[in-house]
């Protein structure tokens, strides 16, 4: 009897209680708030990682070119040694670039046959910039024939060619390249940059790969090239200088694309192609 009374005197246990709708909504709101805070940080971290990989890639290119010069009587690799017009019909040969070679004008360049292959490491390929992903890469003259350049452009006017001597030097500017000793300010002279070319496709500007980093002015005469330095890393472009060091630069100005497309200077700058520095060739020239 005493045992029974003791049992009856214990308070009854309340049934298990679940979350109310309000509590669930509060938890969901907190999770959404945390995701809203964390996701932009994660996206920024991914972009920073890609920019770092790109900087490593472009530095590898610069060091490969320096190594090439040590094996070729101090001359840097030609940007496009047969780029000029030749023959009676002014037909460009244009079968060789610093990043590859081809046998037909409508084919893409084969990176396995590029002049830097032996200096580029294990597979002899130019590594692709991980941030250069939204571009046309179909074969043909108007699209991805330069895709093997990895999203990088070479200083063709002064380093990979001597267009600055084209009018006065009596030389072929394509197959005459700069020597390491000719560059007076190697730490302030561009060798490679992130690069791309804009063209209109179905009324919209789109990128194609482009293997030259053009200066603000043509080295061989008057006029302005279409801008090709691509500021793809949150408004910055990676630049490899002749001494082998790499740095990121902000866009400072741009110009309209003529006559290849209908992109204005403001559109080009907003999309991310233009130049850093001042509006002259000091950072590309050898002197």
C-alpha cells in the first residue's frame, strides 16, 4: 500500500513537445541570414584563389620566355613570326604564334607545337586562367582559334616583335624580337597580361581568346589598337613583367572598338578591357 501511494504521489510526465511554427521560422531565418553573410565571403575567396592561380600561370609563362631567351642567343620568343603579309597577293601566312602552330588558316593553333613547349613543364601546355571561362571557343578565324593562349596576351609590339623599328630599322618586325639586354627597365616593362578580345555576336559583346597584349598606341605608327588587356579579377589584370615578377593592376582607361565591333569606350571599360597606367607606351616600350 505504501509503495502504491508513493507511485501515485509522483508528478505525471508531460508528453514530448515539438517545435512550434514560429520557432521553425526563426531557425530558418537565422540560417538564411548566416548564408547571406557567408556566401559572398566564400565567392570572394574563390575569386581570390583563381586570381592567385592565374598569377602563378602567367609567372610561369614569363619564366619560360626568359629560359627560352637563354637558349636562343638572348632573344625572347617571337609572338607571331610569320604574322605579316607576304607574297604577291598580300596573303598573311599567320601559322605560328608564341603559344602554338597550325597548318591551315581556319584551324586553331596546336599548343603541342608551340615554341615554348620545352620550357613549360610536364605537358608543355600553356595553363588556362581559371577565371577566363566565359568566352567563345569554337574553331575558326572568328572565334576560338587562339584558345590555346590560355587567356594571356604577349607584348608583341616590343618584346615578341620589334614594331618600334619597323619604319626605321629595315627589319621584319615579326621575326625580330627583343633581347634581354635591350630592355632598359625590365621590372617596368610588360611581357604578358591577362588578355581577351571583344566582338559582337548576335548583338551582344562577347569575348574570344587573344594572344597579344596591345599597348595604348601602335609602336610602328599613329593610331590606337583595340584594347585587349582583360581586367577579369574583380577589376584587376595580372601582369608579368620582363624581370619575371607578377603584379595586379587596376583599369585606368579604355577606348572604343573600331572597326571590329560596336563597343564604346564606356562599354569596354565596364566589361573590363582597357589599359593601366598612362595613355602612352612607356610600360610596353624597351626604353
